[in-house]
C-alpha cells in the first residue's frame, strides 16, 4: 500500500509538470534582480512525458501572480540590513511608517500607495563599530509622538525620537550584543531585550529603570536569539543557541510588583 501511495504522488507530480506554462509567461512576474542564469534555468525546466507521448496535455489559463515588487531600495552604507519594523500605532489613513537597521545606521521611511517610498530621516551612531541588529516602535505617553528603540552589537539600547531627530535616551546593562527588542502589549512603556549574554531584560523606557532580568539557573545556557510576548502580555517565549524554548510567566506577584514599581521609580529619591 505504501508503494501505491508513492506511485500516486509521482503521477500527480508528473501531471503538474505537464502544465503548459511558457517561459514568456513566467517572465511577466516582477523581478528586481534577475540574471541570465536564472532566465536560462527557467527555460530549461524539463517536461516529463507519459507513455503516450504528450497526449492529453492539459491546458491552463495564463497564470499571473497576484503580487509584485513595487519598489526597490538600496542603502548606501553597503552593509547587511538586520532588522525592519513597521510602526503599527499609526492611523489607518496615514502612510506606512517603517524603520530599517544595519551597520551603525537607523533609517526611517514612509511608504505610499503605489509603492512610492520617501526617506524621512537617518540616524548614524557616533561609534562606527556599532552594528544595529533590531528595532521596535512605541510612543511617548506624554506627547503621543512615536519613539524607536534600537540596539545591536555593543549591547546599548538607544531610544530615538523621530520628531526630535535624535537619540533621547540610552540604556546600558547587557554584557554583550542585543539580538531582539519587543514592546509589551498593553503597556507601551515596557521594553523587552534579549542578548548574547544569555539574559532577557525588561526596561521601563519612561523612568529608565531595568525592572526584571530573566536568567541564571533557570535561564538560557547560550546566546538568546529571539523572544516575544503573548497578546495579553502575561507571558514571554524565548529561544536561543542552546536549542531551547523558555516560557516566562509575568503573572507572578513578585514580577507584577517589580513592573508596577518601575513606573513609580524616582531616581532623585533613590539617590537620597
């Protein structure tokens, strides 16, 4: 029975390869970086013939993909772009606002209908050895203006204000590169960062305090690569180079207290 199943699948594949799609039709699909090798490989795709030759070949209508590339950009620093993030807090009627990070550069764009992209601003870190890996959007509670958190190989988290066109805050605590940033759902002040130093940290970007560090005995044994919140913000799931997944529960009373206290942190009182 298993052999018959394999035979049946091979017949379906054989029939699929009989479909008459010419090279000209395939070339109608938009491509921003086609090469002669790619074109020749498409034209040389083999067509299997059944025992009866090419009889009973099924015809199909002209196939067109329902999507296409509408624009193509290349940043001038010549380095990989490690992260891109759309600002989901914008109004539906506003243009799509998104940021890219790579090398020591953070670039913000607006995308309009029809694929037109407008460069709004670009931030270059003073340290040429910086290499930004990730970014995350949120907004300031007081002004309602967007803010952008970025971090990378140096382990320093920077908060950039597109309105002011500059870095307004920075957080130092990780002992190695930061690989991912995520703002907590239901609380735009709390920022999660994961690092090559094996730890996860939750920062209050308004008060500047690091509220929680997830690590130690129950933590990752190697570089943490990625993490995210669930929709209600009660759990964090993280993964890393140690081949493991960790689920962190934020509903514990001591964690809830630490998060609440981070909103009321007053550095002037603590100095006293």
